[in-house]
C-alpha cells in the first residue's frame, strides 16, 4: 500500500478494513516529522515505515495518539522517536494493559474479528503508554510547519485528541466523529460539539480514522445532519 499525498507537507497511509487498520498521518517539517497514530500492531507500523522509505521520507520523530483504542496505538512499542498522548489516553492504556495482564490475551482478542486477524499466528500483544503526556493543547513547530495538538469533546471517546496543520489546512480527527464501541451509537450533543470545534478550527480537509479524507463541509454535515 502506498502513501497518499494530501498537501505539500501532509501524507496519509490508507486504512484497511479487514484488520481495522486506521489511516496513519504524516506531517513533514523542515526540522522533524510527525506521525498521527501508532497503528494496530508492529506489523502495521512496519508497513507504514516501508511506505515512508519508498517515498524517501524520514521516519517520524514524534507520534501523536488520537485516542486509546488498540487499532490506533498498540503499535507504539515499534515506533521511531517519541510518542505523545493526552493524560486520559495514557491512563486508559495503562488500565487496559493491567486488564490484559490479569485476564489474559483472550480478553482483548475476543473483542472483534479484526483484532484476531491482526494478531493471527500468535503475534505478541504490546500495550505501551506514551513517552510524553499533555493536557489541553500544544502548539508545535516542526520547522516551517506549525502543528496544533489539542483535546476535544467528541462522541467516540472522551479522550479524543485532534491534530491540525494550519499551513496545510488538514485536520486529523482519528475516530472522533464515530459512535461508541461496540454499539456505534453517537451522542447528538457531542457530535454537534465536535462539529463546532472543527468549524472553529477551520481546516479545508479532514482525515478520519477509517475513511478517505473528506472536505470539512462533508464531515460537519455528517455530524450535524444538516
């Protein structure tokens, strides 16, 4: 699978439905580069990095997690550089690691068929917390490329982090727009709050976790029903 170039500085490694692998983002600055999400497993990370190398792009110096769900962060142990997550995401990762250590791998593998596919043939399960923890928002500059990392209220989880490259007009939302697992019911009030946040942020393009990048207006319409 090849990288999809979205703008001069932003790429996306496309999602895969069968193993529930989400889009992985990549933002290149003049001094360092950032990945958005750490993937479902070490195999997912390795495929992403192979695609980066094929395009002659440096491996990321920093990987930001959009939320704690396994498909976005259980590849964390294999990433290049450091990782960043909000404090609630990190707490959920530590809690889930303790649960798996206590109850065994089956408590994780039984959640969904896509997990069993990703971890087929006895692939080890690694659950690591992030190296750096934040609360609220961070303003970063990768070198000629400002990046805003900020928490947001959203219907999918209560630990959502969004990543915005204002110079590129691209906002990574992870799975923030979705309903809650496993029923996928979406709270209308939280969906509207997320829509308001996206509108105020002002991106031209939004990258969801498990869908192709879409114009901002399309995502806002989906969230509000208008």
